[in-house]
């Protein structure tokens, strides 16, 4: 008996020793850039293990019992740039990983949008850009498109300052999905240039842009890309109070904005809320053009929510509200022009729940249910002409697979039920229409030492059921698939190649519109016999990320069968006076390139270079309408301790490759300057910034604006902002 006890004890010691020898420790300190100030309660994540902690009052963090291997450590504090780095645990000696959070210079952005799981933008197979909350505050003008238009491969379309919407690689409308926390916002901005997106950029933690087809996780209307506004409320609990307050003022258009938010955590519970408001008057264009009449905006938004985040399970809910009123620029060429404006509001209720870090075959699952009630009214001289309603119930489920050797991945389902109707003078669709969509998808990844393979597929069904029996029911089922690979060429260097096959069902307005549409300045005629779009594309990327250089060069080519576009016929509708335009189909191709380069010349200076170009045409050689011209930018980031000064010059080429009856636009150049100053302490940071745009007061026109012939872009102006963040 004693021998058995002795042998068991020996075995237990050996087993424990073996376990101890195969685990290690990761520890470090998080500081604010420009000094020795440590950062309290910063979130630290081991991405591969999904283990999280927060820094203590001394800025320290520690993970124990970490199995041997290589891991990505991500540090996050709202208002600062996320940082991440690779560490290797190879023995029992603690691995040190210190971080210095900064607002300028080299950054390692993190994304959740590209693959549904946290990863750095460098590691992502897709091309991704992220814009943090501080950058948003510096950039925010009025619309979402204004915030993102500085990103390589992203431009903006608009019918005035209140309506700007991002265009990705030449793709617009129903081909670019705008979402919050991965769920469509449920607006009608995709169908018309004069509709804005109900997204308050001031109230989000960051915005992530996936360029190129993102159909596998997000659906066929993401065939051109995804813009995802991330609230940060789904990322777990933290103790105590965090919050922010921002105020913005602008000279050119009398801009004024305030925004504030609070988070409070106690044990596993989190509660949050925010509110914001913004107004602008009519803006002045460059040169001697003067004021552009009826370009005012008024907006307000708010949200409140809470949730429970246990070690293995979570649930949370958020209610949000958004309202906006904005004018559509007046056509100065008319003797008696119409004075038009839009008034919109959106109510949204979202539920999230699920499990994480389980020992099952499914290691995690997340379910989302979102109820959106959207309405906007088009007004003529303050009289309601047309009311648009769009009520959407969205649902989504994602399941994380248990890693099997080098294979990991996720699969899931998503869908929505939509009720759409228009009533009034501009009734584009005669009677309500119901739309139902459902899809299943899977995205898998094989990870080797220097090669990562990603592949997946999606099957999606869309059904349209008009109440009006004169309009036919339509149903579309299609498959999307993709395969990509990332090759590590050297330390910090990678080559990425993607092939994608996409499917997009025709949008509701493309099928059923029939009537005058002020938003496109056309009498639109839909085509209920349209076929689904089918695309095949190749996207290659060369990336470099080191202490000296952060660079990415992309080249892409997409071919489309049955590409849908709105084509002027050359005829005039006698009742409205609008040109008649029909939704047609034709085979097309998109070819383009993007370059972004951040060179650290020394510890005080970064050189920033960007370039993007897209050529989009039908296979018969005719250019597609409203495609952005060649654009380049060069700038500097001069920074010393907590001060950053960033001058830049932007050059845009002429666009004379135009569609039938489209007008060309001339090239132009503008000079801009942004400066920021940070007063950082352990528990709060004061951020002061000033942005001077179009310093040379250039008169220029945005080629992809629906109203470029009557409305130039904003002239010289200065924007001031102050933000205090406490944590």
C-alpha cells in the first residue's frame, strides 16, 4: 500500500513538473507615449487564447500558465491606437511585453470585421483600414463618407454635406454594406444619393473598412466591401467608470457639435450610455463661388444599454436613437428652384448573447437579434412630399470551432425580414414590398509557420414579395466563395493573394422603382426581370510592417456578369422634367490599385504617402458612371512628446472617362493641416486638435456626387475639437 502511495506521489510530481515545464508567463507594462505615465485599466488580450485582463494602478499586467507557443498580445484603451505584437513562450522564464499607446506614428490596428475574429490588419487576408475615435473626432465633418474619404481606396458620394456615403473601389449603393457591430443599419442610403446613413461617427469607438468582396460573412450586398462602426460594448466588462466628452467647432459652415458617453462596470456587469448633437449652416465653396444654399444639417443621437459578461457566457442589449434633418443644395441654374430637405429618424434595439472559451467542439457562439425601425420624409418648402419606411428584423449566429491541429474557423447563419413602403408624391414603388433573406456560411483557416490559408463559402436566398399583384414576386439563390493565402516573406513582410466568387441579388429599387427620383435627379424605371450579378475577382497585396516602415500595396481585378447600373436614355419625362433612366445589365470589369506608405524617418518624423486609382467599364469599353479619378496624397507627421503636426497635400486627377450624358470634372489639389496636443495622466487624457482644410481655397467638384454640376465641395475652413477621456 505504501509503495502504491509513493508511486502515485511520484507520478503526480512528474505530471505537475511536466505541466509546469510546458507553460510560461507573459507580463508587461502599458504606458502613455511621450513619458513615464502608466495606463490604468487598459484591456490586454491574448488573441489566440481569448484570455483577457486589465492593467493595475501601476500599469502592469500578467498572464500565467500560458502554454508554449507564439501569441498575439493586443492592448486597447479607448481614444488611443490599439497596439499588438507577437510574443513567443518557449520556457518557464517570463516573457516581457511592454506597450506605449500613442496617437501618431506607426500603429498596429486591430480588426474584427474581416474574419469575425480579432486579428491585426497586417495578419488579415482581406485589405482592411481602421479609424479610431480620436481620428474620427479630428476628421468628422458631417457624414460618414467625410470621415472615411481619406482612406486609400475609399471615396465619398453625396447630394450635399448631410448625405455623404463611402464608395469602396468604385462600388456604391447596394454593393457596400454599412453596419454597426456587424449588423446592417437598415437605412435606405444605398438606394439614393440624397439619403444619409444613420450612423453617428462621434459615438463609436472605431470604424473598420473591409475593401473588396466581404460576402462570406456579411451577404451579397457586401460584394464591394463593408463599413462597420464598432461600439466596443460587446468586448467585455471592465471595473469602474470610463467615459469621454467631446466638443467640435468649425468656421466655414458654423459647425458645432457635442458628444459624451459613460461606461460603468461592477463585477461582471456593464452599463453604458451616450448622446450627441451636431449642427451646421450653409457652407462656402472655394474660389469666389460663395455660399452653397440649403446645405444645413441638424442631427442628434443617443443610446443606452447594459450587459452581463461572465467568464464563459454573456448577454447584453442596447437601444439607440438617431435623427437627422438636412438640406439638398439648390440648383442655382433654375429661375424658381425647389427648396428640398430630408428628415429622418431611426430606432434600434439589439440583443447579443452567447458562450465563449468552452471545452466543447464548439468553443464559442454568439447570437444577435436586431430590430430596426427607420423612416425618412422628403420635404419641399417644409411640406412633406413623400414618406419612406423601412422596418427590418435581423438575426445572426456565429459558431467558433475547436482548433484541430492547424485548422480553425467559424460557421453560422444570418438573415433578415424587411418591410418597405413609400407614400406620397415620389412613390417609387407602387405598394409595400416584403423582403426575406437567409444564408449559411463557413470560413476556415489553415495556419502554418509561414503560410496561412483561408477558404470559405456562403449560400444565400433572397425573396421579394410585393403587395401589388402587378409586380412579380422574385426569388434568387446563389453561392459565394473565396480562397486566400498569406505568405510571410521575411520578418514584417508578407504577400497576400485572394480569389473570390460573388453573387448579388438585384436590389429592391433596381427591380421595382418607377417614378421621379429627386435623389438621383432622374425618372427611374426598374426592371423586374433582372438577373443576379455574378463576379470573379483577384486581389493581391504586398505588406511591410516594421519599426521603420508600414506599407501596403494592393492590386485588384473584378469581372462582373449581369452588372446592374442606372443608364440615362436621353429622353425627358414631361411631367417631372427629369431625364429618364433605366436599370440595365451588362458585363463589366473593375481594375485598380492602392498604395499606403508610412515611413518613420526618425523618432520625430513620419512621411505619409497614399495613392488610389480605379478603372471601371463595361466590356464594350464604355466607362461606368460616377467613378472616382486618380488620387494621391503626401504628408508629414511631425511629433514631439505629446504634440503632433500633420501637413498634407492632396492631388486629384481629372475624370474624362465618362458614361453617356455624364459631365467630366477637372483635376485639383488641396492643402490641409492637422495638429493635436495631448495632456495625459494616469486616469484621464485631454486631447486638443485643430484641422485646417482646403487651405488654398480651391474651387473643385466631386466627380461621384449626384449633384456635382450644381454643388462644389467645401472651401477653406478650420475645425477645432477638444476631447477629455477618463479611465
